[in-house]
């Protein structure tokens, strides 16, 4: 098979599989590995969050860095100006290949075994 660029769906799947691996790592961490006095759930949640952010920043050996930028609705600036509020800068997807955002909230683990 000739090497090729991953498709958007493949990139999304690879990223979500990485997140699934991180979830299982932090869920299965032995309590003895958590510093004494740290609340168990907070330690795990902070560790998971850090691991996901590190992956997005490109600090994972198995993933590249990802672009994370605001993409507000086209009416946001006018609404916030009218309300006297600040607004997020507007970006668009032009020139961005394999944007995996927009559907991540629908992710559910594909594994049938419990954490």
C-alpha cells in the first residue's frame, strides 16, 4: 500500500483512541501511586486533563500538536458589542486540513470492558 495522508476521520479516530488510552491509564492508576493527602478523584481528573492538554500541545510521542482556536458563531461579535462585552476572535476553517473538532463531544468509549 502506498503511504498517504490520514483522512479527517482517521485523524479523529487516532486522537480519540489516544484519549481513551489516557482515560484508562488514569482510571486504573493504583491508589498507592497517588501522593498521600491528595484527593483521589481530583488527582486523577487533573492528571487526565493535563495529559489531554499535553497531547494537544504535541507532547505525546504518538500524536502531533493540534490547532486549538476559537470559531464563534458569525453573530457573536455583534451580540457581544451590543451587550458591551468582549468577544472571541473569529477564525475560519479555510486552510485547515483534518479539523477533528465539532464532533468530539459525541465521543463514547468503544470498549465494552469497564475501566
